[in-house]
């Protein structure tokens, strides 16, 4: 007996929410970015599960592109962090107060 | 193994503008790093040349009526797409011209700046043609990546780095929301293409999915409550980048919103009308009220932009062809007035190195030309006849009246009055107050060109809008039976 | 049996995901994310998406996490205050949202939530997963594919622009 689809949906929903809470709550930028990776992974789980149960490969193709975008975003994000770090030796978001939030 | 795709030459013709621009920007980048000691102005003019060539190509397509779809309906080139591509390219040309002096102050990576601007423009051109959720996601992210780098471009300036970081974090957060929303929609409908989705019955999964997609797109256009990145990003980014951000992504994201809601979600119109009404009221009111307290001209224009988007959303709330026409025309008027205003800000900022409104005191004495131009741009943004902004607002309000959205109309009119206050405060400072340092301000030719183009656009659209209105109406021809589409897509005998 | 495998993977995934968000040290968070990626790849294999499982490991675990760890080591971060003041509110909000989501899923059946046992995937029958995705990628989805290559170009050049070190004041870059 195969696993019902909604198990996967609950799993991905849970991971998505954990990632969401991580972005909102943590102050360390690296952890914030890792939480965003969690959100993207939740999306990927959703797509692969739907793709499998719908018999349609479009979902898997989307995962492919989501992976590409995630990789590119990590590159740019870490570059911004490095550029920022050269000015202030901290990556705690609360320290960035020059601009009002 | 068989491939089910055969691309003929005439198919590739539809992609010709994008292909040309891609090749051009790679060539520009190669020229930049292979020729030593090349003055960056040459790169700028080369870029402008390429973009104008692409623009002419598109105008030619529009004239010939070239349309078509590619890749199983994933890429569409219709007059709506051509309109938005022309829109994006026009803003790109004006932004590149305004940037030339500003880029002089960069210590390094001058040529790459133009490359990134053109890359973002390319991404937004793709966005205008995207007709399914995968293309929307990929092209949206593509154009935004260019902007992440552009906002953080001033490596020596902590404000720019911070702005870049904040923009980046909120941007990828929105991308995550978008992706998850798309996954839910995919699960509910089994497809990603807009036209195939049109007849799915509604359900909670679909609603949540589209709500999340709307949230991500709302982030791009800067509607409340997804606007929090705007003031800080606009403040910290290099001013030409702010100018670019304030107009082009909004236009491209609007193209996607119009397609998505009019084609894919036609059946649920009563529900999403409410969504847009709320977003519109919040954006207009919040943007205008907070703008009053601003002391920095870039932040002022940022909040005024939020309010202007609130106005544009009225057109979406109307949900009719007239609404979409009004949106397109309004965006056109906003392009000229906004880029013109930013050109003045760049020109003044290059010389006095400040963006505080206090430093605009007595601008009239220092440069009557700049003060007069700014006056016209601000009045157009406020919606004063006979300038373009007036016609734009009129058109939007007519679309609202057409659909009996009287609350929205009332809020819109009240907001015009509120916005006049802060625009006129700037005007007063320019004309009546005494300047701290009365030396004249001279602006360079590229910036003068941009200001003249802005003035021309604002005045022509205000006094003789007829050809542009006809253009806009022809661009949305596919939506002329949108009310029929709604009726046909609704389940028999019930509403929404 | 299939259920057991699912619960193993799902359990570890949820556990490590929580650890990512909760741990104090960014290196430990990255490592628990690594474990999560491996288990997500395992989940993909059970869903007959073998190519994606391989790609997941290669790209996420092999490239992205390595990049994160590299930057963490480069910046030599110290352990610091973990949470904002609004931790409790945020956690409560998260719980409420999750509760709502579960209620929604349970109350009104999704069109697909009833699909389960009948849907043995019929896509990857004669052709393997890799071939089918490859066919699609180079034909139907050619447009996003090309745009994806442009995304990578922008990311590369952007990363160099933002982080290249020690440039002198010269005209050429």
C-alpha cells in the first residue's frame, strides 16, 4: 500500500513553516539563508510528490529549475554577506541599523 | 527518442529581440574587459545603442503585428508583451543615460554596471512574455538577481551594502513563497500553463497557492503589506539603480499579474477583486501618509511610488478590459514622470552629494531648468491637468466607476489631495526658500536628454494622449471579452 | 513497508530541520541541513525521481553547503545571541499557522488527497527518469532552460563584482 499523498503535503508544509519561523526569528544571517533553503526544499518535496501522483513530469522539471535558482541565490547572497562583513565584523541582523527597518 | 519540439526560423523570429540583446550584452562585456583603459562612457553609449536597436525591432514588430506563441504556450508574444517590452527598454535607455555621470564615481567595475542593467532589462523582457508559472518563476528570479547586485554595488558605502542585504533577504523569501504557491497550484491543477488552468474548480489549495503567488508578486510591485523593503532599498541603493527599480520591475510584474488573473483565474473574479480592493486602499493610503514625513527625496519618491502602485491596483480591481487599458496607460505616464524626477535627483545629487530635501531649498535660483522640470514631474505624479498623470488617473477612475467600485474611487480621490501636500512642499522649498549655497548647478548632456524626454512624454501624454490610448487599447485586445470569459468559466448557476 | 520508510525519512527530515533553526552554531546548523538533504534525496528515490535525488545530493550537499561552510569559516563567526526578543510570539504564530493548515487539509478534501494507492506512477515505465527529464528539458522546457543559463551567468559575475578583494584605483577593472 503506497503512501497517501497528504502525508507528503503535511511533511512539506511542516518544513516550510519551520523555515519560515527560522527566517523571522533568527538573527544570524547564515541561519536565515539556511532557513530559506528549508523553504525551497519543502517546495521541492511538494513538486516531486505531486509529480509522482499526477503522473506528470512538469513538477520534476520545476524542481530542476528551483535548484538552479537556489544555487545562484546562494552565490549572490554570500557575496553580499562578504561585502558587508568587510565593513562590520558581524553578521547579526540587528546590528544593521543605519537604515531604519 | 523523439523530441516533440521543432523550432523553425519563423518561430525564432519571435525571440529575436531577446536573442539580439543577449548577444549584444555579451559583446559589450567582452569589449569592456578586453580593451584596456576604455572609457566607461563608450560602454554606456554602446549599451544604449544596443537597447535602442532592440526597441526599434520591437516597434517594427508591433507595426507589422507579429504575434505568436512558442514552447507550448510558455512564451507568448502578443501586443501586451510587446507593450511591456517597449516599456522596459525605454526605462532602460533612460536609466543608462542618467547613470553615466554617477558611474564616474565608481572606483572599479564600471563597465559591468551596464552589463547588469541590461541583464535585468533582459529578464524583465522575458517576464513580459511569460505565460506559465515555471517561466514566471525563472524569469522573475533572473531579473531580480541583477538587481540584488546592483543595489549592493557601492562596496565602500555601508548603506548600499545594508540595502542590498535587506533587499536580498526579503527577495529570496518572496521567491520561496512564490515557489511554494506554484507547487500548490500545480498540485491542484496538474499543469503550470495559464491557459490550461483556466477551468479548474476552486479549492482551498488553489486559493492558498495563488495567494502566495500574489504575495510574491506584490513584493515585486511594492504593494502594501509587502512593501517593507522599498524605503530602505531605495535609500541605500545608487540613485540610478533606485530609478530603475522604481519603474521597470513594477511594469514587468504587472504584466504577469494581468495575465495571471485575467487568464488563469478568470472564474474567481469576485474573490480576487476584493483582494485588489484591499491592497489598493492600503497602498494608496499608507504610501501617501508616510510620504508626508519624509526628509529624504529618495524615500519620498519611494513612498509616493507605493501610493502610485495603489492607484494602478484600482485598475486590476476593476478586472475589465478598460481596467487593463488604464493600467497600461497609467504605467506609461508614471514612467516619464518618475524617471524624469529621478534624473533631476541624480543631477542634483552628483553635484551636492546629498539627497535630503532640505538641500533642494532654492533650487530655482541655482538652476531654473531643473526646478521647472521637477515641478512638472511632481505635478504629473500628483495628477494635475493638463499633464500626463491627470489623464492616467482619470482613466483609472473611469474603469473603477464602470465596475461600481465607489469606495475605491472615494479613497483614490482623497489620496490625490493628500499626495498634493507633499509634492507641493517640495515645490515650495525649491521656489520659495533660500539656498544655502547659491552657486549654479549644471547638469551634463545625458541627464539633460533624459529630462527632456521625460518632459516630452509628460506633456505629450497629457495634451494629446489619443495615439497612446489607441496603442494601449490595441495591446489588450485579447481581454475584450473578459466578462464573457468570466461568465463562461463560472460554474453553472452560481457565483464564485 | 512503504509507510515505514516514509516515516523514517520524514521523521529525520523534520528533526534535522528543527535543528537547523534551533542550533546556536552555524556550522552545526549547516551539518544538520546536510543530513536533511540526504534524507530528502532518499524520499525522492521512493517517489521514483532518481535523477533528482542524485542532482539534489550533488548540488545541494556538494556545492551549496560547501559554499556556506566555506563562508562561515572565512568569516570566522563567533557564537552569539540566538533569537530576537519576539521568539515566543513567532513560535506561537508558527504553531497557529500550522494548526490552521492541518485543519484546512483535513476539513475540505483536496482534489488529490484522495489519490493514493491507485496512482502507481506510469511515467517512468519504459524510459528511465533521467531520459524523460532530459527529453523534456531540451524540448518543451527549452525556454526556462536558456533563461536558467543566463541566471547562472548573472550570479557568477555578480558574485565576482561584490566580493573581489583589493582592487587598486585603476580605470580598467
